[in-house]
C-alpha cells in the first residue's frame, strides 16, 4: 500500500515539477534558517558538563560597598568573583566535599623546539581539585596534589594544543618547560578539552578556548602572576605591596564547590552565611547578607551566556518557517485541487476518503523530507559561510565553536521538516479527501 | 472600477486568498522588525569613533628576561617607534580602544563620593597619547611629559591632572565649563581637568556611555602595557612590518608578540552586530522571495482555473485592460487585507521584542516603508499571471462548452 502511495506521490510530483520544486524550496529555506539559528542557540545553551552540572556550584558573596550594589542594573546579585581572603578561607575550611580556587593569568612560553616562536600562553592558576571536579580528561600523566599547591612546586599540566605546538604531540610528561621566569616539569597533558560555554570562568567571553597550561595555585602569590580576567575594587588597598592587594576588598578569584546532594548544598549555604556574619561582626561586608550558590545551569543563566540576539533570531526564524508553511499550504491546495478530477476518478473507482487523504499525505511528507534534506544542506552551507566570514583567532574562535552541526541538530531538523510538511499538508489533504467525486467527474 | 464581483468571487473560495493574506501579514511583521534591528546595528557599527581607526596599530609585548627595566625599556622602545619615518605618534597604553577590554573608574564632583558622578573608561598614556589617538581638544591643553609618571601598584592611585571627553565634562558639569575644575576619585583624591577632548570612543562599544573616556598621564603596569602607534595616512601596513623589525633588533629584555591593526580589532568587536545585520538581511531577502513566489504561484493557479470564465467575460465585451485590472485589483485587495493584519502583527512583535529584550520601540515609519514595499512586491508578483489572463482569447469561451 505504501509503495503504491509513494508511486502516486512521485507521479504527482513529476506532473508539476515546477510547483513541487517550489514547495521543496520553501520548506528547505524555512528549515535552513531555523537550523542555522537553532545550531548557534544549541551551542550557546548547551550544558557543558551535564553529568555533574547540579553538583557544582559557583560560590558568590556580597562583599561590595555599602553605598551601592556591585551591578546597578541587577542590584540583587552579588559579584561573580571573590576576594582573596574569602576564597582562601572557604577553600581552607574544606566544608564542601571538594572546592577549587583559581584565576586566569598568562606568561611568556619559550619553547625549546626549533621554529616555534615564543608566545604569551594563557595560564590557569588553580588549586589541584580543578581536574577532578570538572572531569578534565588526561591523555598523559595527571594533575598535582595539595602539597604542590602549597609549595608551590614547579609542575605544569598542558592542554592538548600546547603539547602539539611545543612537543609535537609526544608524551611530554617529565619534560621541562619555561613559563615566564620559572622552569616547570610537565606532569600531565590533557586530551582535547574545550568546554563550551567555558562555564568555570566566563570573564573573558563564554566561548573562548580553555587555557594553554595549568599551574599550581601557589604560584599566583609566589610570582605575583597578573590577573587576565576582571579585577574590581570599591575600597582602596591600604598599601602598595602585593600583600596589600591580597588583603584588599578587590574581587578577582573564581571559587567553585562540589556539593553532591541538596542537603550538602543547604549546609554549605548556611556555612557561607555564618562566615559572612562573622565577617560582618568584624566590620567587613557592609551590605545585607546575600551569598548565593549557583549550579552550572543557573550560573550560565545569571551570566547571560545565551545572547539576547540569539533569542530574537529564534523568534524570527520560527516566524519565517511559518511564512514558508503558509506558502506551502497555498501551493498544495492549488496543486491538489488542480488534480481533483483524477482524485474524483479514484474515488469513483472505489478509493475511500482515507485512501485519498493517505495518498496526499504521503506526497506531502515526501516533499517535507526532500525539503528537510535540502534545508540541512543549505544550513551546513550557511554555517560554513558564517564561520568563514566571522571566525578569527581574535575572538577566541568562538564562531568556530558555535557553528558546529551535531547529530542532534540533524535529527531535529529532519523531524521538524516532516512535522512542517505534515502540518502544511493536513488541511489540503483533508479538503481534497472530503470533496464529492461527482463534482469533479462532471467537469471532465 | 467595480469591486463587487471580486468580493463575491473571493467569498466563494476564500481559502487561497486568506493564505496569501496571512503570508503577507507574517512577512510584513518580520520584515519591518528585522529592518529596524538592521538599521540600529548599522548605525552602531558606523558611529564615528573619533579615533583615527585606519592608521592606528598595536604592538603586544611581554618582559622576558632580567634585562627588562620597566619604564626605561618602554621609553627606549617608544623612541625606536617614533624614529620610523612613517610614524606620526606612538605611546604606551594600558588597553586597546574598541576591543571590549579596558579599565574604568568613577569620579565625583565632591569628595566622599558626593555630588555628580561619572563612570569613565580611562586609558593610561604618555604625552603623545592624544596625538596617537588622533583626537583633538576643544578646550585646555595636553599634559606635558613632566607629569607622566609610573605609579606604584595600587588601585587607589590617581594622577593629578587628566583629559576627559566632552561627554564626561557634561555629565559632571552640565551647566559650566569643566576646564580647570577639580574632581574627586572614589577615595576622595583630587584630580584637575586639564583639557577637554572633542569626542572619542573607549573600549566597550556595547556600553551606553562608550564616549565617556579619560586619558591619564601614566605609564601603565607591564602586565597590561602595549604600544599604540599611529602611522602617516596610507602607511600603516608598511609601518606594522617595520615596527616589528625595528623592535626585534633591540634586545632589551622583552619579546614582541602580536602586531595588530585597530581596524582588525574593531571589526572583530563588531562582528556580532555585523553578523546579526547580515543574517537578518538574508532572512528578509529570502522572505520576500518566498512570499513573491507564493503570490505568483497562487495568482497563476487562479488564472489557469478561471481561463473559461475569463474567455466568457472577454466574449461579452470586457477589454484586455479590464481583465488585467480585475486580477490586479483582486491581488491588491488580498494584499491590503494582509497588510492590515500585518501591521497589527508587526506592532505586537515589536512590542514583544522591546519588552522582552529591552530593544528600542519600533519606529512607525518602518511600518509605512514595509507596507509600501510589500504592496510593490505583491503587485509585481501578480503582474505576470494577470497579464496572461488578459491575453486569454474570447474564443476559449466557445471552445470547451
């Protein structure tokens, strides 16, 4: 039966190739615009660490000035970053099952390899829990331990890309590498790892690449490594030394806690609040008590990772698809009614209404499928175009990462095309099925 | 012209007409709002940044060995850069304008964070800073080399005298000239306004107060320092090469990293806005194309199913122009219905966009523009089928009876 419907559908499409092509094109364009928009949205709204996103919490404390909130536009939100003393206290207290304190920095990397120019490498200065907490995959070796943080010991973990660049991709564990003024021993090399959005540090753009190398947290203080993210201050430091900066109310550190259950979460919230109360008693933190724990999804939301533009485009793309569908409905109706005498003949020869509807729906779905495939191709072309025009090393290749089509998108696209076809075909098929055969036979 | 027969024929089979009208309505809503967004982005990208964007480039560097000597090294490099014949001016600077990264601070007209307040995006530059940006003063004078200092590392430091843009001056002193006035930092340190810059954009093009900029006579910390160079017109690319070569010849404890033009940096900063504008333009073009094809398809179909009826009308005396007018009028009626519905949809969509995404409210003349545009597109799409209808021979009427 299906084979018969399919043959009829193909015959019908061949009878009006122009009209059929127009309908396929309309669906394809609607689908292509939606797919391009969805792909970028999907990349922005992706949960970068789904297996743990509800156990990892960005910890924030409102340490800001009594005079005004941290962000005038969102006065209810505490700063995203912590002061050194608060971060050190929270990390040292070990009230969470794991926590990590870190920031982004940079140092000149001078490769020993011939032909590789020195470059300013992006560093993550982090306590050792980073790799375990964020499920960072190693290709060779491993991270370091608490003793290396405290030392600090001259050990470094390299990204996949840095290892390619500096050691030609070989297992470089045990090799030495000079970053700035210090020689570090490579203890680990990561697999390619670029969580997108870069949830653990959104300061320098949500879609920038992960850092080139990771060094123990203690080096930050020992070398006074610069802050590449944001440093925000509301109260002047008491003096000019680095120690004065560390003691100040400037916020610049990221702090995450791993809290496996909601009970852990509540306990930790109480712990942080108690700490803040004790600080208030000591004359710090003049604002009302406002300490917030954000899990990964809430964190991405709080930092508005999905851009407004993209939400606008989703709306416009759906409306565009709507126009294409209305268009297809009109064309289908015209086409079906044009072939009504033939349908009348089939009805007269014994085809039931359901047969007629099924026959026409087959044709519609075929058009939808063809539109979907063509739309997918157009979308791939469109995304490649966006990549080609806008991707550059300057914006951390963010367009590169936002324009990748994945299998989910392919499936969603094809499903959407079929659904679109079905919706568009419903009324015309029903209408042609309902028509009495005699009317059309008469005009023959 | 009598539209009664058109109306009665539409009443008998309204589906096709309703579909076309619906298409036009949706298309109008999208086109008008997209166009509005495009124009806003276009205006944003094409604002005058005040700065001499085409001739400026930046040299990135970092200290690399113990022979690096802070201010001495920087001054040596600046001398090297300034000695190049195609270089107009050069300065060390703490951040890159129009790049999305920079520093800001708040100032007040009275101590203790009292009085009027301005948030300024500041650049730390030396005495050639003003000239390297390519901006001019409307009042006062540039600071001279003697007050340029390299301060200790402390966020509360502030220079004794600075230059501010007119935007800042007006925010602090709306009624009088800001020149020579003393303002105060958040920590109540007094600062004198030495000069007022006509107009320039700072680091963050997305910021509402992108024109609130100040220049500080300060040698920045090496962590953030880079060199900003302004070439003679047309010599930028040659100078970028020569500057890198000349600096690499000097071994003074730092390595040169990337050399980039401001044009490249600004283009990247505006990439999102440009992408949005291009994307929406493509959507508009496709939309109008699809709508036109739909209108054409239905009109053609209508004509082909009514061939006999047209022949009959012709046979009983209707002229070719009558037939043409009939179909065009029918199309115009349907389009107008769509356009009216479309105006409502466009306003709703515009309202939704402005409330949900804090975009400006849709300007009404875009609606007028969209309405006229769609009328034209629709008429053009229907013209060929209508003309074909007018060419139907009266003899058709007799043939198939």
